[in-house]
C-alpha cells in the first residue's frame, strides 16, 4: 500500500513526533484566500516564524485591488524569507522622477506619477525556491526550476534549470533536452495523488523509462 498523503485542504500538513502539527509549514491553497492569488494543490511554504497572513508575507505588494495576479503551480516548495515582488510595487521610471505622488494624495485616476498596469508573475509546477529569493514583477519560471538561495529572478526561466545569483542566471540544466520534453509531456503533478504515491520512486528518481511506464498506467485507466 502506498503511503497516505495529506489533503491539500489541510493548512498544516506536517505532523511532528509528539502528534502536534508543525506550525511553520503550510499548504498555501489552504491558508490563502486572496482574489489575486492562484496557487496549486500541495504547494507549500515554510518560515522560521510563521506569519499570521501568508499572502501578505509572501507577496506584500499584491493588494486585493491590484490588476496583476500571482500564479503558482502544484507541488512547489517555497523556503523561508522568499518574497514575490509583484507589479504593483513598481514605480514609473521613464520620466525625471520615480516618486509615486499619487500614493500620498490619493488621486489615482490618470495620475502622471503612476506606472501602467504590470504583468502577472507566473511560477510553474514542482519549482523549488530557495531561502531569501526575490521574484521580480512579471517573472515567468518554468516547471521544475530550482531557484538558489538569495537569487533575484526576473524575466523568463526555461523549465528544469538551476538558477542563482543577482541577477539570477542559469547555473546548469537539470536534464537533457529530450528528458525535459518528456517530463513536460508526462506532467506527473496532474496525476491523482494515489498514483503519485505509488510511483514516488520514479518521480523522485532519474529513470525516465520508469516514469514513462507510470504515465502509461494513467493513460490506460
């Protein structure tokens, strides 16, 4: 029998040895109720000191009235002190001053000090974001990417890359292009959780033939 995995609707999915829940790790889909967030099942975040408001902690400038969205896929892993700096944090920088006058006089309509609407920030599936990383407005991070601790990420990151630094740059590809193509086709994160648990070894290993065989089982069901 495969192990039983907790429901993505559980806020605190880690049970400690004494039977209590670990308060500093959460499934984000269970604890975030925010109109500009979209987060997939089983994506978790951890903090050395759990915030009372995970949405504000992770994306402090993504207001409920913001035009942009933060979209995060399934099975992502978000370490302590990660921040998503979404587009509403931007200032206008094409003029002589970047000062946001409208924030203080509160007359926003047509105000010359405010930038235009910015892009969504999109994180793929099974992305690991290391401690203290900063994800800048409009970043698009592909499936399976590993973001190094303290990295500052902007622009588009291809799937299954390891990136690090400021600005973040590719360190290496995790797999060959043909394996990456197969992984993007298989999309194991969309399988039922019971099938994922049965084939955890294939998912966490590096045997593409074993994983492809597990995918074929799904296809014939």
